[in-house]
C-alpha cells in the first residue's frame, strides 16, 4: 500500500496528501487507476444481480453468533456478516479500509492512530464511535483466546474525539497492523455490552453490529436467518436480500444438499473428502482452496501434561514414534494435507523443515514404553487413555480412529469419546478432564499470535478455549516468543522461530501431524464468495447470485 511520511514519527495510510511535482505524477497515476477501476466496476455491476437468498451451510452449529470470546471456525463464519473490524485485507495481507478509513503507524511501531468512518450506525440506530473501538479492544484482551497475546504490549487506548483511536504500545509490534479484521478483532457496541457479563450477554446470540446483514432469528438445531442491512455504510451493498445458515449434522446429507441445490455454499471442507471427486465432476458446483490464509494451521494431538502417565516424556515420544503421518495424509485426508512436525505451516516464511526427532518406528516406540516403566500386561496392554476429538467436521474423529489403531500396536488401549462442541470446550479448557485431544489450530497472520497462545506459560488460561490446553511451561520458550514478538529484523525472526520449533518438537507438549488443505464447495451461481484471506468468514457484502 502506498504511503508517505507526513510527520517525523508517523506514517499515514489510506487517504494521502501530496505536494509538488511528485504529487502531480501521483495524481495522474491515481486518476488513471481510479478511472480504470470505476470502468471495471461498472462493467462488473452490469453482470451482477441484486437480491436472492444464499443458503450457507455451517457445521457444527455455532455455539455463539459473535466471535468476541471464541475463535471456533463455525462462529467466525457467521460473526463477520454482522460484526466488522477496523480493517480488511487482501490476499497479500495488505490492509484495506473498513470501519477505519485511514491509519498512521509510528516509525518505532509503538503508536497506531486510526481515523474512523463517519456516519456509521449500529443496527439499533445508535452511532458508531471511537468509544466502541476502545471498549472492544479492552474487552477482547480479557475474554478472547488470542487477544491477550495480540495486544500484550498495549499500554493505552485513547479516544481524543469520536472518530480517532490512538493505541500506544510499550514495545514494538510490527505485525499488529494485520490483526484488525472482523474475525480477529471484532468491534462490538459498547452501549450493549458495557456493565454486563460479556460472556453471557444476550447479544452474543442475537448480535447487533455495523455490518451488511442484520440478525433476524436463530432456530436452534435448524437454521439462522439474516437480512440485508438497508442502512449499510457501503451504499449499494450488500447484493443479497437474505442469508440462511443451515445446520445439517450428517456429512452424507450435506453432500446431497449441494447436489440437489438446497445448499449454495460451505467452507472448511463441508463434505466428506471421499465425496469431493464426485462433486468436482458436477458442472453446477465448484471447488475453491483459497480463503484460508488466515485460518491455515496444523492438525495436532494435544497432551494433558497434568496426566501422570503423559507427563513422562518417554511416553509422549513413544506415541509420536507409533504414528505414521503418511497414513494420515493418504487415508484420512485423501491427499489434502502435508505431513509435518512443526507447529508452523510449510507456507510460512518461518517454517523449519527439519524432520521430527521421533520418526515412525513401532519397535522404538515399544522400547521407549518399556524404558518408561510400562511393560505389557497379560492382555497385551500397558495402560489405557481416552482421546477427545474436536467435534468440528469429521476429520478429528477419523484421525482419532487411526490413532486408536496405531497405539494399540504398542500396547496403549485408547477409548474415543464423542461429545458436542460446548461439552468438549468445557472438558478440555475448564474441567481439564481429559488425557489427550485431537484438534486443529490456525497460524493466523503471524506465529506470535497463532502459535504462541498454545505454548507460553501465560496462555494457560483455564476456561478460555483454544489456548495452552496442554499446560506446557518452559521459560526458554516464553523468552523466545517474547523476543520474536518485538523483533523487526526478518532474518533474526527466522532464527528465533527456528529455535522455538526445535525445542517444541523435542519437548512434545503436542504432536503436530499434518497441515490440512481446506476446501470451499459452492454452486456456480454464487459469485464473490472468496475475495480475501477470510474466505467464507468474510462479510459477504460483495457476494451475489446469478439468477
């Protein structure tokens, strides 16, 4: 994004003021670009049709309709239709205006100034102001799984006027500008939440936002309905009249719904992978793999290190040695995954490709268990464990079935426990009544946010989902993540992240298995469903139906 220095210590982004000859050249270029953009937009608009209802599938059913206190993907898909962020992002993670029209960042990355959009209203008619932004960020720091890390360096949030927000940091955070999307930092109405228990506020299930769609009703177990916000600040949008979010629990039934046209769109691989080839051959349907750049992450086994058996590192090493990632890639993921041992995905510039120190070796796994003091009993087993797969999609449960089979070969009897998402989250993060779980965690825009929350001591936060569920604590890891969070030199950051990965792969608070490739299935009549890294978690303000 183009920018100039407007002050000695601030860089301004968004609307700019230029002077002199340079300004003339820039003005000509900008005028040409704007003219071309307008022409293209007009041409596109001619092809677009207004109205219609989008039948959008989200599975499992969301536990809330605002992502204020959760990062569950099923919640993210619905929250962004109503609740917006200060910024949006393109596929290169470059920021674009949303509720903020322009912004300034100090040269030392310790001050962020956001200039807000005028005339925006909440869905109940109240004006949107800087007080809402300040309140939202402060609240997110308390209840959101990642915001404690994201805004760890924030020392002050001031609102000098209703349309200006100034965020002051104690230390540099050069990556912070990527953290203001609706899916990461949703802005909620202060007048609705202030003075209440934000976790139980009724607005979490009947949201009031500034976005392109208004919430209508939620019929539990069936559907969620949204209608067009006629007072949306981006005039002319959205194109749709209505969104119906359908809840279909049976995977095979979801495939049939796409084939018979009762569902138009679904993300996060909404159908069994075994059905994708058939859907690809259907001329009325399309497959999209973009739109998961923020969400891209790792499927993993997370140990409860408070468990006396799993606290033994040789037991965890044995479990790692008993698992064949190639089987997972081919059989469980039908090739739609990349095996890895690191918590950082292969597409990241910070990924360390070093092989796991505990490769697949059943003989070695058995020897480690013997050394750990768990010989086989008369029935051939050594001890028993229970695994809790994350109840989102069918892949965690399928992975759990493979893990059960693989560990049986080394004498570990595994019981697979099924439950709904609220029960799972309570068991893992509040009650801590589990042995190990199988889940997936996103890397997000930077491992400082997406990865650190899983391993740093301060992110063992009882009751907060998708944080350090293993209860892992290593002062060296804490220090390295603290250093890399404020490091601006890219080569140094790569070195620090490499050290972090080597230590985690050695300590095994979890076992990283594969990096999945997520798939969106859509009817070809649906246009502009994936126009940003947020994919189907975006607002759908630009989505339209060909009729």
